[in-house]
């Protein structure tokens, strides 16, 4: 694995190298601070002040060079504009092409400048995260709060590029003007969606989006997949192309779809099924929750298994799901609630979502990874909607020999058949990647390189920080990299392979974001899992009514993602959307309570819709922020960030389903309010925790 400092230098434009952030110098300072604090030779106040001053100098150097280059580009474009205006009445085809090439050349230089800003932004985020991790302070929170909101903030110049956007706009407008110079020109401001297309323009737009965190529908949807990407260039991408197999990707997406159908197809009928076996309706919480209970364990062994193979775990998963669904269906004739629960446990043990996610990370080329990630999330959302909808179709009651087929057992039989067909398709069409080494491929490809660990050898401190910055070229361009100078550092750059090691890498920001993910999954599960009981008790809804309601909730995922991805995410920062979504989830929960007034269908539907939709928005934003603040060592290996987020969400579902069953002992009349109280408490706590770490989500 290439050290981050070395990779950062490799991504730099050689003639601009002295103007980049001196990551190596600041990493040495952090290591030195660590030693000084451990032996007690330096106090906290000095460390915070000294590092803030050093960081201020680095940012000022970046910003001044950035403004200088923006000015040069602006002068160049101004000169081209004057030449274009002077020839406006006599533009020949040759002159038009010549001017277009000059604007494109300016666009290529703008791309270089955008790459400069992007590399420095990544370096700043990395060193801030490293400082928090090594020193143990909330330095990022302090630094961002004092610098980013100051009227003379230079930090904003690195992350919010008004000047660069203006330069880009001048290039876009003039290229479009030259293309339509014969009189058919339509302003790019009036026809934004149909503006002139050009490879240089497309590249600039992509770079601006990357820098400003603006996004679109596919990107926002893809964030739900929790696939960690490296912000720097990837030299090993060609090896991934050799592993890519389209049909294998489709099979992974179908597996994702079928599993989500399998999860939610029983929700409308679970209470009736448990009652038919002599148990209380609220025992459906255990029946629904049995699947995520097993998934807590299956996610770990499937994640580990995917280090060696993709096909083997998928085949095993399909066999287990055929068995599990068959047991679930047979429980009716066997009159056994135990068989019912064992069947659902088997279904949970067959959860291969970790494999599906790893396949996209390891084997899909980067140019297609966003579409594949969006496909992964779309398949999940579609399965979530189709599951309850299929319950409407299974309103039948007949027997074949001694086997009963009705609304309770048909979901099990249908899913067993679906998994059997999928198993045959898998065995025929799936192609195991050549030279299968997923963990190595992932390490060289998508892993954010390690910052949390570095050398700890004594380093001399200069008294004057500016002098240190003046000496940076001599110090920062050595061939040897202190990221690689000892075995301890090499060892600690490897992906973690134990839950304890993974936990030790969780900073306060990561813990809060994992808790937010826990909260939103808990709130969603309460809404979904108890829907059949609540609507049956208050409104006497039939299975069909419940199924249609749940299907409609599931179908909101894609339109909501379009709205947020195309509009809201481009108007607000992700942390702003995060906090607003949490507040909306809280409002939805509060509106759900049954107070003194009679409980009505509009109240229930509106409150459930607010809670569910807000949680959907929250999930995409939360996982995007989580991937940004999470340690690089958690982007690969068995205990990766995707697994941790999956475990957090799965445990939330288990606890929510258990809460429903336990609350059932108090009676169905109290079930709604009793289950909503923990949701409200968890949501309020998540909002408070987010406020405390808000500035670290920069």
C-alpha cells in the first residue's frame, strides 16, 4: 500500500509543488506533539495554538497562490473576450475554431487549478482527522468553528470556490456562444439543462461537483451503498477492468432485490400467522426480528468469506434461503411457532449483502461504480416496495395433498421458488473474477490511505513556524517517506480484521454518525414492523390495505432521492441536511403519538410518511458523511465501514422488533405510544450528539 504522503505528492503538479499543503511537515508536528504530551513537556494550550498557527500559514500559502492563478486565468479570458468582441461581425469558421481551442486550453488550465484545490482540500481534511485521532482533542471542531465562520476566512476559499466558478462560467458561456455564432445562440442561463456540451466542460463540471460536494440523483442514491472512495487518482484501476463481468454484477443486484423482498414480504401477514399458531399478534416482532438477529452474525462471516470468493458465499446464501423459506411455509401445517422462527433465522443467515457490496467495490471499474452503487440501492428500494405488494397477490387459500397454501404460507413458498431459480441462474452465469485477490485489489483501488498511524521517532521543532514553512521544499520532497520507515507503521496501515481494532479507530464523529444510522433504522423499523398491528387495531385495515400502504412507502425512495440529489444537496451542505432530516424524523415521531384526540388515518399516514421519508434522506446524507470521517483502514478487509454501518442498522432493527414484542405485553392499546417513546428519546439524543460534532463534519 502506498502511503498517503507519497500518494499526495504523486498527485501534485510538479511546477506547483511548493504551493501545496506540506502534509509531511504537519504530520511530523503531530507526531512530535504526541510525544511531548506523553512525557509532559508541553501543555494542551501550546499544542492547539502552535498547530493552528502552522495550519493558518499553510492555508494562506494555498489561497494566495490560488488567487494568483485565478487572476491569470481571468486576464487570459478577458483578452480572449476582447478579441472575440472585436471580430464578432466577421467571425470566420477558422477563427471560431481557433478561439474555441484557446478557450478549451484555458479550460484545461482551470482543470489543473481545480485538481490543485481538490488535493489540498483532501490533505487538510486528512491532517485534521489525524490530529484529532492522535492527540485526542476536538481540534477540527475548534478550528472550523473559529476559521470557517470568520468574516476574513481563508479556509472557505479552499472549499467554496466562488471565483473559480465564475471563471468556469466564462469558459462555458463563450464556448456556447462560439458554437452558435451564426445567430441561433441561446443563453446557457436560460437553457441550463440544454447548454452546450463539450468534453472539457463536462470535466470541469465533474471537478467542481467533486470539490463543492454538489451531487445528482445517481450520486446521492449511490451514497446509500456506503462504498468508500479515494479522493486521489487510482493507478490500479486497469486491474479492475479485467475482473468486471456484467452478468455477475446483475446477479449481485438480483440477490440484493430478492433479499429485500424476502425481508418485507411477510410484514403485512406476520401478525395473522403468529395468531394462527396460537401466539399473540405482537409476537410478529420476534418473527420479523429473527431475520436481522441472524444477519448480525451472517454479515461478518460473509464479509470474511468474500475475501476469498464471491460465488461460494452467494451459492451458500441461496441454499440457506431456500431452506429457510421452506421451513417458514411448513410451520403452518406443523403448527409450530418454533419452526417459523427457525425458518426466519435461516433467512437471516443467508444475507449476502456484504458480498454484494464488496463485489461492486472490488470488481466494478470506477467509471461504472456510481451507477452500480445506485443500482444496488435501487434494487434494495424496489425489493422493499415489492415485498409488501406481493402480499396482496397471495390472497389465496387452497391445499395440495396435506400442504396448505394461503396468505400466510404463500410468501414462504414463493420466495423458496425464487431463490431456487436464482441458484440455478447463479451456477450457470456467474463468473468468479480472474486472479481473485479482492482484499489486495481493494487495498490498491478504493482504500483511502492511512493517516491515523505514522512514525513516532523524535523530530526537532523549529521555534518559528514560518521558518518551517520556508524549509518545506527541502524537507517535503525527499525520496524517502516517513510513512514507510518502520514496520510498526506498515503493520498499522493494513485493514483491520478484528472488531476491537475497528472500534479503536472510531472517532467521536464516526461514533455519532453510526448512532444516527442506528436511530434512523430503528425509527423506520418501528413504522414498518408494527404497521399491521396498529392499523388493524385502530382502523381495522385488511392485509391488502397494509400491503398497499407499505408498498407506497417503499416507492418513495427513488423520487425522494431525485429531489434531494438534484436540488437540495446542491443548495445546502450535507451536515445541514443531516441535522434538518434528524429534526424532521423527530417531528414525524412526535406526530405519531396517540394523545387525547381520537387516532385518525390521516394522522397515522402523514406521520409515518414524514418519519419514513425523512429517514430516507437522512440515510444518504449520513452514509456520505460517515464515509468521509471514517478511518481509511475501515475501507477494506472484513471489518470495513460498510459492515459496521450494516451491523449498526441491523442491531437497530433487532432492538426495534424486540421492543414491539415486549410492549405487546402491555396490550395493543398502549403499543403505539410505548414503542414510540424509545424512538423519540434516541432521536433527540442523536440530534444533540450531531450538534456537538457539527463542525467536525466539514
